[in-house]
C-alpha cells in the first residue's frame, strides 16, 4: 500500500518539512467585518472531499491534485469521483462513517474567476473546526486554529483567470494546548461549519469599524473606521438617514478615522430592539448595516441597560440544531433556537461555550435578545503552555472584531469552569481580561466559575477572577451534582466582591422526556419530576442570593455529548435540557416560564 511513499527522497522530505514550517507561519488574516454587505461570491454548496483517517494525505500532498503525466504514473488519491459534503455543515452528521470521526477531512472546491486590475480578492471562512490548512491552486495560503471564529486570506496575487481550485485540510483532533482542550461536554463537530466566500474589494477598502455609544452615554457615538490598502488618507462619511445624520471624518496615514458624534437615538432594548440603517462611505468603498445603540453597565450590584436596572432572564444554548443533531449555522437554525428562548420568556441568551455563528448574533439582536458571547477557554486548559495565551488573545480578537457593532452583545465571557489550581491560570486569565478591556471598554466582562465552597448550606464565592469580572458568574448544580445541605430558602452566601451583581450562569439537572422508569424522587431514573423539583428548589434559593441580577438554566435543549453514556436515559445526549431534542417541554420548563413571567 505505502510503496509510493518510499519514493520520497530525503531531499524531498527536507523541502517538505522546511516548506511546511515556512508557509505554516502564515496564520489566517484578521477577517474583514460585515461580510453581508460586501461584494461576495458564495462558495457554499457541495465540496469534493477526501476522508483521511490516518493523515496520509499530508505525505501524498493531495493539495497538488496531481494527475498522471505518463503511462507509468498513478496517484493514490483524487477529489474527483469521491464523496461530497455540504458546506457549510459539520462532516459528522452528513455521513454515518463520520459520525464519531475526529481526524482529517480534505475539502476541494473549484471556482471560475476573471481577474480585474482594480480589484482585490479575499477568501473568507466563517469558521472551520478545529485546524484549517488552506491551499489555492496547489499553493499553501496558510493555517488557522480555532473552530468558532472567522479568518481570511488575501488571494489577489494568487488567483488566476479561469478555473481556480481551493483545498482545505480540516482537522478536528482534540489538542492538549487547544481552545478548548482535550475534554469538553459537547459534540466535537468537525469540518467547514460556516459560510465560505470569495470577496472582491477595491484597492483600498473599509476593513473594520466600531460604531457604538461610548461607555455611560445614551447619545454619543465614539468609534473609528479602519481602511486597508494603498490610498489610506481619505474623506469618510457616516450616514444614518432615519436620523438625518451625515457625519464627516477623515482617515490618517494609517487609514484610521476617528468617529465622534451625538444624536437622539431610540435606544435598543429587549422590549424595543431598534436598529438603524448605517451607511459608511469612503472615497473608494462603502458598506452598510443595521446597528442599534444602547448602554450597558453595572452599578451598585445591579446591571443597568440604558440606565435602568434589568434582570437577566437567560438560558444557555449550544450551537446545535436539535432536530438534525448537527452543528447549527443558518438563519433558520438561529430562529429555531432563539424562538424557543423567547417562548420561555428570556431576554438574554448565553451562547455556550464558544462564539456562535453570526446568524445567531444578528437574529438574537433583531429579536430583542441580549447576547452573552464566550471563548472556549473551558475547564482543563493548558495555561502553562506558552502558545495558549497567544491563542487566547487571537481568539479574543477574532470574537470581538466580528461582533463589536452588535449592540445585542452585552457580555464577553472569557472562560468557563477553569481550575484555580492549574498553573498559570490566574495570571493568564487576568492578562486576557486586561486585553479584553483594552479592545472593548463598553461591554461587561466575566469569567464563569464553579470553584465555590458549599458547606452547611452556605455558598462561599472566593475565586480571584471575580475581582477582575464585572459580573460574579457562578455555576452551581445544587440538587443534582451536589445534594442540598438544607432548605433551599435558607441558603447563606459569602461573596468575595459583595458590591458586584451575581449571575447564576448554570443550574439544573437531567431528565429524559416522558421517563417513568422509576420513582420520581430518585435521580437515577431521569424523571421529569426529579428535574422539576430541582427547579422548584432553585427558584426558592434565588430569593436568598445577594445582588441577584439574573439566572440562566443549563440549558434550553437536550444536546449531543459523547461523554453521556447511559444507554437508556442519555444515549450520547446531555439531558439537562428544559426541552428534549424533539422540542418536548419537560415539567421543569413550566417552572422556569412562570418564574420569568413574574420577573
Ligand atoms: C458544566 C459545564 C457544562 C456542562 C454542564 C453539565 O457546568 O459548564 O458545559 O455541560 O456542567 O455537567 O451538564
């Protein structure tokens, strides 16, 4: 089988390694924002693939798409005549042989293009899980690590007129120094999971901008616009027709233009998710999108939206279409999940535990749902590995870059249940928090913690990270993983930062919809009654929490997780949903609905 490999000369191996090392340093570039408003050619659809369980494709250099030149030539791979997969979409749910696959799948897509002198061209990915090596016409463009944020490559000088061929090596093998690390309680959907576009721009284009109210203001926009290209000093105009705003500014030698203007905005809120059409026009480019304006802050133990205290009626959601058992990516997927959150009475969705697709963010904002966006810095992270802080910074930048103009996004969550004992954890996460504040001084920042002590029915919240967070976010599973140590209504609290708002970011327990396998008051039968009782008790406990500013059940829908092994009750599903994966309302759903109706 591997005879052909032996023809690799030592010289070839050296070149291969050297070339691999060189080009591999080209990390996916910072992606331009607001793809929806760009001149884009979608590459979504059927892609030819090579499923590569052993990773031999690297040696075979399948991206060269070699073809026999002479009678004795043969190549033990081809994209033609092989399987196809749909993009966007995870590969696991598309083919039964890939159901539990964690490895390499090579994708190939051809596109026709005619070069135009005055144009630049970019290849943009919404996301690829987990590592993507990207090639164009047999040449490596670069690599991107991280399954939940966008990246792009400029291909202006690499594309040719006529047929071009893109090859993407996708690999979702878990990485010890990855984000997330080796273990996590969700399904490791691999592949090209979000949209792929070819984007054409002028020689100088509007690459990025920030248009949001400045901290503490209800009427003053403070931001910037960044051009990219040759002609960086330009006149730029921002128009908001509905408010008769025509604001003029200028970009400097670095292409950066300051933005600072005031107006009587109708503020965005869950009751009134007001968005304005905003047009940004430079001398060589223009983009537009719907943007809302709101102020979010914490004060005296409360969360204030537009200067009014607000209780965060939240729910946790994984980026999974429950009916398909597949990674969610489309607007329909988003609406399916968000409508269910609305029906429960929510005004905020915690998008766990990684940045969800842009459809989710834009639809939530349009529907009047505040958004909590989170980095997959989840449980066991190898903070002592020197590459990890670099990856965290990069992922943070990518997350904020894409969604900073979404007024619906009110919280950046930088970690979930990391272990205080992990070497370098505090230092790395405190550093990350500072970087987040530097990138975005407007939104709330938090770390989700479950290191609290629970002794004689009293919680002690002590974690260092609380000192660096705007919200004291706690995951507690009293009644499920942790038996109650007294009456829920008698719980006592000791919080390291008593002046800060407290948010119960996770609570709950499991139930299999319709389970009547045993007594309702015994956990081991996954009954709805047992889960319902947990919720009844949690609601009683909520009244004891000082500065309680919101709660967030874990979670909306049952979802796939390979670490959930019970053959009768779980079958590879985390069953803590208030809804089954078929959308059935469990008894606990009604407890939460009533609680939110009263709030
Ligand atoms: C944790 C964790 C979740 C997990 C949940 C559970 O708190 O944050 O990702 O799924 O517990 O155990 O169900």
